[in-house]
């Protein structure tokens, strides 16, 4: 017991000593608004690596991995199979609390930045991100080449909601960096977490977090919330609208 | 011009949707039908999920059938008694349909059911209408007189009622059943059902042509209004913005369609409509049989907003 405590203390101490760099980051916009004519946009994340006196002098080359995660949701992936000559949804897997948007950016290929072992532990690359599935009562992530998992990632990628780009982060100077965060037109609404991890010589040096928010505003937002919260009033309004349009048409086009 | 649809959750081109509404409206005005069976597939085709398409088209059909019904009302071409009997069946059918819709959606088989119902219904109705139109056309070519209408087994059923404006004496049982069936399939498939209802009323119930279209429009109007309400309350899937664009395009197109329709002869019209319905059905059938480009689909179970 005592020995484990000591060991823990040692790790903590060493950790704080080794953390000789500090990351300072900011996104270009902390509140993205989705308006009726929203067709996607790109945020910019920029920041710098601050060194202090304890930074080893030989440490000059840094690697950076940026993870952007949208609001989490449960999703179902279904597979079609040919039954009686037609294609029917048969098998399915439920993905629990997975990010609705997921982007991984780096300044060079993930496998060049760090070892496969660390990459898996730090969830670097779409293959290493944890996507919990419910497999007949059990909750677990599966091997990266699982059919449902890879189909899930492929479909999300096609819609621009999942992406990885190992060349998106650019170092403007050895310590100053920037990266773009593309947000497609059908981007989910909610809070987005951004995690920035700094690597040097294959080891994780430090990490920091920031966040931004995507909100629907104006008429958009009003319609969407009313539909969800006041279904009855919304239905009545739609019905009234239909009747008005029909009535107007019969007046306008009346043949007299 | 791009516009973001709040419920469908995707941006669409306003002019594209407006043009689709107008084109379907033209066809519906020409044949005197609601046009839902064309509109819903078109919406699915541009990327709107079948569930949202079905729910939103309901309000679009309500608008176009209301404008039609008003016109027929002024011409006294609606049988109020017949309409109310049809309606009591229709409302029950719609409620059952929306309930089934919700159940199927939870099971993940809604898209399949929508597609299957389209195949079965449209190919059947389409081929019947097409062959009937073809026969009628041959008859007029040969100059033969159409066969005399005879009473069938339906007219032997009990609970008879006199429908004054249509000048028919008919049991309420088949009328109620027809109303229920149309309401049910309408809610599931996002169609008004006019293209099935009109032939049924003419051939099976022997309703005279003077009141048939107006009365069927009243049924379509009310079932679609009920469907809109129920879809809005239970599934929150009605996209009012989408519906409004469709309505405006639809009612405008319908006026021009109605004028074009008057220039074409009845048999040719039926032949064309049969062909149109048949081709939509066949298109759905092909989609079910050939291997889809992607075997996997994702559905989100509510994003935490």
C-alpha cells in the first residue's frame, strides 16, 4: 500500500517535471450559428507551444494531434441482406454514446508521430478511437476491422462527419501552429470538445483542451424546438398553413 | 438559393423543391389526384429520409386537396353524406396507419415497408388502370358502346343508406371499409390515395362521376390533415418549411395541369396515369431487388442537443 502510494507520488512528481511545455490554443469562433442559409464553414484552431527553463534544450521538433469531438449520441448501424430476393435490414449493432462529429488532425502521419501502443492508448487515428458497441448485453469496442465498425466509420466519413487528416496541422514556426476544422452543412448541434496533444520523440509531452458550440438560431431553431416540444401546436400551425395556402390558391386562380 | 430544412436537417435548393412541387402539382391537376405517390419518392430521391418525406407530404396534399375541394364545393360536386361516411372510416384508418408507422420505425423496417407498399400498390393499380384505359381506347376506336353498368355483390349488403346528391342507394359497410383502407395506406405511404379511391368509387361503389372527384378530395383533405397532426404529435417529423415550399409550387402547378387535362380525352388520360403509376412502382421494385450500393445504414437515436 505504502509502496504504491510512493510510486504514485513519484510518477506525479516526474510528470510535473517532464511537463516543461505549455500549450496555448484558441479557436477562431467559439459559437458557430446555423442559419437558414448555412452551408458549412471552417473554423481555425491556432496556438503555440510555450517552453520554459526546464525544457530540454535538444527538444525542437514537436508533433501535434488535434481531436475534435461533437456531441455524443447513440446510433444504430444496420446491415441489409438478401432475403426472399429483396434486400432487407437484418443484423444491427448499437453504438453507445459515440461522437456525432469526429475529426483527427496531425502534422504528419500518425504512425510517424508515435508508437502503435501509445496511439492506441491515446486514441490517435480513427482506428484507435473508442467506439463502444452493445454486443448482446456486453459493452465493448471491437477490433478495428470489424464489419460494423468500419462501415460505421466509412458512412460517417462519407457525410463529412468523421475525418482524419494527418497533414492538416501546419507549424508556422517551430512552435506556432494552426489547423482548419471543416464543419459540413449537416453538422450536429451542440458542444464540441477539442483536445490538443503535443508529442516529442514519440512520447506525449502535454495536452490541453478547448471547446466551441454550434447553435441553431432564429427561425430555424424556433421551428425545430417547437416541432419537438410543442408537437400539437406545431401540427395545428402546419394544418392552418396548408388550409390557408389551399384557400388562397382557389381564390387566386378562380375562373370567373 | 440554399435553404436549411429544420426537421429534415439538411440544406436544399429552394428552386429545385419549388420546381418539384410545381411538376407534381401539374400532374395532379391534370389527373385530379393528390400526387403524393410522386412527391414522396421524389423527396426520398433528393436525400430526405422516407419518414420525414411521408410526414411532410401529408400537409402538402392537404393544401392541394383543400383548394380542389373548394372549387368542387362551389360547383356542388361534393356529396356531404357520402363524404362523412367515408371520413369516419378514413380517420380510424389514419390513426391506425400512424401507429403502425411509429412501430415500424422503431423496428428499423419502415423504409422497407414504404418501399414494399409502393411496389405492391402502384404496380397493381397502375397495370389495372393501364389495361382498362387500353380497353376503353380500343372500344372507342371500334366505335362500340361501353358495357352497361350492372349491380354487383356490394349492392346486396345490408345497412343501406340513401346518398341524395350522388343519387345512389348503398350499404355503409363497403364505404367505411374503403375509407379505413385509404386512411391507413395514406398515413404509411404519404399519399392521399385519390388515385386508388376514385377508381374504387366508380367501379365498385358505382358513384356517379359528377360527385366522385369532389367527394374523394374531401376524404383526402381530412385524412391528410389528421395524418399531419398525428405525425407532428407522435413522431415530430413534419417539416413545415419543406411543406410550405411544396404547397406553393403544388397549388400553382395544379392550376395549369387542370387546364392541360381538359384538352386530353378521358381514356388517354387514364392510360397515361396508369403508365405513370406503373413506372413509379417498377422503379421501387428494381431498387429492392438489385444489390444496394451500400449494405449498411446508420440511424441516430437522438443527438443530445
